[in-house]
């Protein structure tokens, strides 16, 4: 059985092709890894030896990002010697994008050849053991955005649930990130990422409820990207920078500026993790 999503224009695959063909005509490498650089991933961006930096507005059919802390460029180059393509700036559903548009970049990076996706984000810590500046390894997520992620024009119910929905985050990549954190001697906690639509930060009642539901961190991105990457059968690693710790019983107001400030503490850790996992994922025996 097939079902046409009314939100999707019939030309969606063509839009992905238009973006990726334009990039491929200017950059002749095939990326092994795609990276989404969220708040706190500035050092990762600097570590990439860029061969091309494209502004989203010059890439045909690419959406524009408007959120605080997101500049909107696609960086093509090498990281630790491995060809990578990285989105500096992502698209959030709260900016008004459909899931299809918000995940356009993921599909473009996949079409360029990337079969591994590393997503990073800043999130609020709802596990009371977290402190600001910690990094959490996303082991699973709670999708509270309630928007179906549909990477294809026609959703094929015969493929539902998708192959990796039971393990959206790749176990080998997680183990490698943990090995790297042990070696570098910083804590890396596994946890559940709860995805909310936003854009407002949560109320006390919501933080408390999210904790009861099993969340360790809460944010407003990542889940649509991961679902689409899973559907495209990419290996996924997710890293959350714990920007603010939300204690519902002593709740301090959260601001966008504060989130960016605390994300700074995590920058070197994120750089080390991403560099290691990129090298690990480039090993041809991983597939
Ligand atoms: N809630 C949702 N998203 C966030 C938060 C938060 O507390 N902090 C950073 N991103």
C-alpha cells in the first residue's frame, strides 16, 4: 500500500538532485561521512580542512537557516584525512519547515555519497547527574515532535517499521565514541534524547514530565534528521552537548545566549569525538 503525503511536492527528489548535482559539479570528492554541526560544534568546523564552503543561499533548492547560532554553510573537505561534508547550521521544524524541507540537507549529503551521519546538538539536561558542558551519547530518542518523517515521495507501508527503527543509533559507532572518551579521560554518558517542537524552552512541568518519560536530555532538532538517515540506511551517531541543566525544582530561566556559552565548554570534547568516529567510520571494512 502506498500513500501520498499531501505535504510533499512531487518534485522533492528533483530538489535533492538539484542541490547535490550543483555541489558535485564543484567538489569532486565523495564524502564518507556527513556531519551536522549544532551549537557547540565550532571546533569541529575549524578542524575541517575546507576545500569548498558553500552558503546555503547559493546552493539550488537548499533551505535557509534562521535560528540563533546557526550560520548556514555547507563545508566540503577533509577531517582527519577523511572526505566529509558538514552542515554548519540546520533546519528546525519550529522555523516552519516541513520534515521534508528540514531534512533536505541529509538527503543531499547521502546523495553525494555519505553513508555515515554524525549529528550534534545542544540540549537541556534533564538527567540530574549532568552538568553543563557534558557530552551525551544519544542511545535512543523519544519522538515528541509528532511529525512523520518521510524521506521519500511515496511512503511505502510495506517497509514500515523501517529496518533500523529498533536501533536508530549505530552500536559500533557508539562503542568507538566511548573508547575515545575513555582514552581522552572525559565522561561520556549514554542517554535518551527527547525531541520537542519548540521553539520555547520547556516549563517546569514539562521538564518533570520528560524525565518521567525516560528522557535524559531535551532538544528541538535531530530526530527528523536521524529518522530520515535511518530510512536511507545510513549509520548514525548522535552527540548532545548539555548546555543547561533543567532542574524543575530549582528552575533557572534558559536563554539562547546561555546555551551557546555553555556549549563552548564541550567544544574540544566534541572535536575529539567527531574526529575519532570519522576515522573509524572511514574504514572500508565497516561497509
Ligand atoms: N530545552 C529544549 N531545547 C534546548 C534546551 C532546553 O532546555 N537547551 C538547549 N536546547
